[in-house]
């Protein structure tokens, strides 16, 4: 068994056989959604999270092996590879450990130690390092050489100390212990750069800040690093200097003689000049990597929730991209999202053409049988919403606010230009607003996820890691919902398992040239779409109205024969199985188990027959903001308002309450009970009720709360019930008490 398989199995708590099967499937070109959905017998029903974790960890270990191989070749080329060294390299489990072993053999640029060696001072360094009771000055005098440019005893001793410092720095155990010290006791210190106080006001909290790096939250670390990048803050990450030097002295200083004093001096120099900068660089990289991972995880979770938001579905939609001076762009879309009409109205300041604008909206609603009106939530959104709601439209027409983040990015993109070459960016933006109400997933895949507005310090994290993670999320969401083959855009198709941009483009081209696909088999006629791509993609593609009802479901074509056998055994058609639950209840799944198809797959097939092509997303629910609350100036502390969660971070959740500025519900105000992870309490697009706690118009900040008592008022303690004592009894008790104090 591959040792990497064993490592992953232990780390993730998964059986080696499962890990091995997943790795084999991945190596054969399988995608995470395909393996998770259609290879459950091989993986032991591992979900996408586990399969992704296996994929990512096995990739890391393979990269480590490549580095291990390169190091072995380098040392072997130097003819310094011993059996013991080779064993140590092969057993190294982390990149840091591997690099520590390699450090003494790593080709170096000229250092103070190499210069000292060239001057012949290594024998002096060795004798001093032994720390025998010697006269170091007398010993050093023997190494004075005009030819080697060693002018006096101190220069000789300095060179020896440089060599000793390098030995300490390259000692594997020393680096391991020092790394542990930095990780455990390292403190991040942030100071404002002199003269940048006014320019860096947004970083004011970090002008004089320090805390243990082990406890620094990801958002705070990324904020400080951004301040450093913008040359507002100066950062330092290290433990107390004395503890670092003491660690080296404990490891290397053996006595109290002259040689030991030289070793102590070398230890101080080693820490300040070599180990501290090296370890600080490492801890900067490692802490940044951890912060990136956390920020990316938050972003990915938010994106998943946004992409899987409930779709309105196929309705005729009128979409409005609001504005003041430039007016509101109006588009009408049919049930498939096709653009039927575009126009402009000016109901807001400064034109205020209310009657004319209202007449056009009413006309369009009647002409195109509009069932819902989507209003972008940007500039002039609440004013436009109020205008529409006051038109007296039929009550069956839904009026809904839509988050328009990223619509402007889409409207100026190549994708939008390809879709609407004859329309300008304003029309494209309005179309995007309408379509994302109908089907958020299908529309949002056209936009770079970083432009959707659900990230946390998204521009500060590793961009390759971010893209990799977000692509995983989009692919997962697209394949969990399924894609209508005959109407999907090439952008949506590109995320289908096994396809990608080129095959997606070929599918759309084939569809345009040959008409709608009649069945899944027809996919094999698409240029360059081979057997492997068909295997990976087919189960996630739906063909509405196909002759074979299974082509509308998530049943994979490789399993059609199983369903056909079930139907034949019951003397009915496949469609009868789908329509009649009593027939499905008669199926004995064990009868259809084979060497390659087990109960997990058969159970999935039966579930799919009960609801072919089911959409896992929740049912759409209408939402509206509080009327009359349109701007921050309308807010008052204590107001209780409806809102919708737009973004989640580690420190809380941002909520849109309809005033053009999201408010923050700090993690301490998300619930009456303690909340460690905000994502466990709220989700993106969740409808919530919040209380306004604070409004800062100048800084454009709104503090909100979801606690039942956001202002911390404690209920009044109930008064003790007084006994109804007769007057005489009460007087008697008072006299007794008086006697106690006077006694």
C-alpha cells in the first residue's frame, strides 16, 4: 500500500481501502461530484467533503515527495548521501522538517560563515565549540594571517563565532525547538508608521496592538497584513528575545569558561541574525496560510449558500436597474430568461416623471403577462420599490428586491457582450438582475465569484487557492442541482462534471447547428466529447421532455438497464414506475445487487424515480423590507426591522435592512447564547429580524442585534412577598432585632 494512502487514511479517519479507491478514481480523471454520486460502492459512500479532503491532501503529499526526490538527487550529486541521511529524508513528514534536514547541504550564496571557512577558521571554531578549558586568545593568535586577511585575534574569534552560529542555525533539532517556541509564545506586534496616523485611520485599532499569534483570528491578521502592505503599519512576530537566546544557550553552552563565553556570543548572534528572521518568515507564511484557509472557507461557505438560494422559477419577469439622474433601466424577460423588451423610466429625482413611468410599467405588465418584478438593491432601490408598490398593480404580481452585486461586472464582461452584442451595459445589467431572481445559480456562474460580495478579505488571500476553492464550490452546486442541456449557457455547462469551457462551447455550437438534444446519447456526437467526458457528465445533464423519462432524471445512463429490468419484472413501463408509488414499493432492491452495483446506488435510483430531476434548493419565499425605512437617516436605535443576511464572517453577519448600507450583527449579538461560529446560526440569504443598536452616519456603520434583549437590560427581580403579620407581631419582631444589636 502506498505510504501516502496510509497517511491520509490516518489523518482523515477513513479506511485505507476507501482512500485508495478515491485516489484511483481521481487519477483516472474522475471528478469529485461524479465520484461522490455514482461510485458509492467503491468509496464506501464518501461525500464530496471527504473526497475533496483526500484529493487535496494526496496532492500535498505528492508535492512533498517531488521535493524529497529533488533533495535526494542534490545531496547524492554532492556525494554526501549516507544511509542514515537518506533514511531521515525519506521519513520526513513535513516540508519544514525536510528543508531543515537539507539546509546544511543546500547550495549557499556567500555567507559570513563561508568567508570564515575560506580564511581557514573552521578548526578554531571546532575547538571553541568543544568548550574545553582553553585560552581562546592564545588559540586565536595561531590563526592570524596576512595572506588570509585575518588581522588579529578578535577577527579570528569573530569568524569562528560566525561558523558556530551557522552550525546552530542548521541544526535540525534546534530549528524544531525554535519553531515550537515561535508558534507557542510568538507575539504579533503592530505599530503605526510615524507620519501615517491620519492616512491610516481605518487601521486605528492596530496603531498600538499586540497579542499571541496563536490566538490571532484570521480576519484580524489579514487586516494587519493589509495595513502593512499599504505601508501604514509595521508588524513584528516573535517571542521575547531573551527566551530565544536562552533556548540556544540551553542547547549549546556547556560550561563557564572562555570558550563557553564565545559560544554564548555566537548563540546571541545566531538568534538575532539567522534564526529569528528565518523563524519569523516561516511563522508569517504559516499564519498567513492558516488565515487564508479560514477566510477562503468562509467565502466558500457563503458562496455555496448564495448559489443554492431558492429560485423564483420560470416566470415572466420585469426587471428594474434603479437610478436617479440616469433613470431606471427596464427589461422584460420570458419564462426562459429571453429578453423581450427594454426601456427606461425616470420616476425618481430629478426628473420625477412618475405618471409617465407608471403608465409604461402597467402597460408592460399587461402586455407580457408579468408575474414578478425584480428591483436591484443599489442606488435609488427603495425609492423605486416605493414607486412600483404605489402603482396599484395586480396583487398576484410579486415585487421583490434582488441583490445586484456583480451585475455591473457581468454587464461589461465578454460573456455579456456575446449574449447581447446589440445592447449596452445598462440593458445587460438589468437582464442579470431579472435572471438571478429566476435562477441565481444559472446567472451567478457567469460572474467572477470574487465580485459577488460574499468574501472576507478576498483580495488579501492566496488567489490561486481562492480560485481553486471557489471553482470547487461552483462545480459542486451546479452538479447537485443538475443542468438543463437544451437551455443552459456555455458558462453553466462549463461547470458540469467532465466538461469544462471547450466542451461546453462545443455543446452549445452543436445545439445551435442541430437543434435541441433529443436524448443523452446524442452528446457523443459532439466534437471531442469522448467516452470519459460522457461518463462524467451525463448523469448531471437533464433533457426536459425527452422520450426516455430517465433522460430527465439523475439516473446515470450506465444504470438505465437496471431500471428497465425493474420495470420488466413488474410488467410495466419505466414511466409507470415513476408515476406509481405502489409499483416502486414492490421493488426488492437486493434482487438487483451485482458485483459493481450495490444498495447505495440502487437506493439512489429508487429515490430518483420518486422525484425525477428534483431540485435540492429550497422553495422560494417572498421578502420585503420595512416600508418608510429607506436611508440610514430613517433609522432609530431600538427599531426592529426585517433583514436578509448578505455576508457571513468570523466576527459576525452583515444584514441588508434596505438602507443602502448593510448593518453588522456582531457574533456576540447573533443569539442569546454563546456563538463560536456565526455560520452555525445564520446563512447567506436567510431572512432575519434585527434590532438597531447603533447608527454612525459619518462612518456609515450600523450595529444590529438578533438577541431578544439587545441592550442588556436585566428583568427586574421579583420583590419578596411580605408576610401579612398583625401589627403586634411585627412590632415584637422589630423589638427582638433591636435587642440583638444593643446586646
